[in-house]
C-alpha cells in the first residue's frame, strides 16, 4: 500500500514532459515550458521522498538522487533556453520516473511484466494528457494571439489516450483473472462484488465521464471558446484522477493491470 502514492505520482510525472512536444514552443511563452518542466520535477521529487521513506535500497536511491540533482542543475542552467531544456530534461525525467516504477514491478506476481508497464504508462499518459490540455488552456487568458489549434490538438491527444485506456481496461477485465473470495475467477466478476466498487468508480465516472467531458472541451475549442474548454478540462481532470487512483490501487493490491 505504501507504493500506491509513489505509483500515482511517478506514472504521471515521468511521462508528462512528453506532451511538451505537441505544440511548437517557439510560439509559446518561455514560462509555459518552465512551469511544466518544474511541475514534473517537483512531483518526481515528492515521489522519490515517499519511495525513500518506504525503504528503497541504497543503489536505487543513489541513482534517483543523481537524477534529481542533474535535473535541478540543468533547469537552472537552461532557464532562458526552453527549447534546449525540453530536449535535455524530457529523457532525464523519463528515466527518473521509470526508475521509480521498478519497486512496483518487483512486487507484482503477474507473469507478464509488459502488461504492468502498459498499464502504468497508459495511466500516466491519460492523466498527463488532460493536465497538459488544462494548463495550456490557462495560457490563452494571458497570450491573446496564441493559436487555438494548439488547444484543439491537446484535447484530441488527451481524448485519444483516454479511448485507448478504456479499451485496454475492458480487455483486461474480459480476458484476465483476479482473486475473488480467495479464488481465481474472471476479472469481470469483480464488477458484481463489493471489492469492485472502486472499479466501477474508475470506469464509469472516471474514464467514460472523463472522455465525455474532454470531448465537450474539444468541441468548445473548435468554436474558439477557450475559457469554456479550460473549465471543462478541470472537470475532466478530476474524473480521470479518480480512474488513475482506482486502477493504480487494483494494480498494487490485486495485480490487475487495468
């Protein structure tokens, strides 16, 4: 259970910088890149502290500290060069986050670690995609001439990832097994059990609700209503966060890579 907050934070922050490649940074304020890279660094740092408190082995902790120091130094040196900062920090933060995923992989009893990797990656991308679109929407309040196609593209990317995440989760429920009343049964049986209440929470208001609201945000962006789109993305972020927390819990506690 101690790994759950580490997983939730690390799966998001490791992959979030990848979304900075959606829109050309030359047409965005430098502060946009600084804020997003800085946010990922802070969240990865918090996840590292939580993992260290949970008893990480020294070799792994030493690597994490090295990655943290490298990230902070590069951010300071490249403060005025957002394009170079994006190119250098994105892979470093990705490695930092992937290193934090290792304790989760080590505790699972699943025979196929690939499904765990895919599950964690989809969770991070789903939450990160909506977060990026929401943050980008805020910049339209400050930058009047910012092309609205950037927000439209971000909403499309977030919606596409949510669709993939839903298909993956339904596939896992349909074709895998889970422990139900101390016996291995088809995973979808959990939907009819008390243990499946958070599964419903992650699927119905979480993923499906998040998809609907993100689609509404995309429609708002298509008619140039960036403020409405940003407000809707706030709602979508809360819904997708529910699914991320729920599915991460099932991965850690029941070995279900939803």
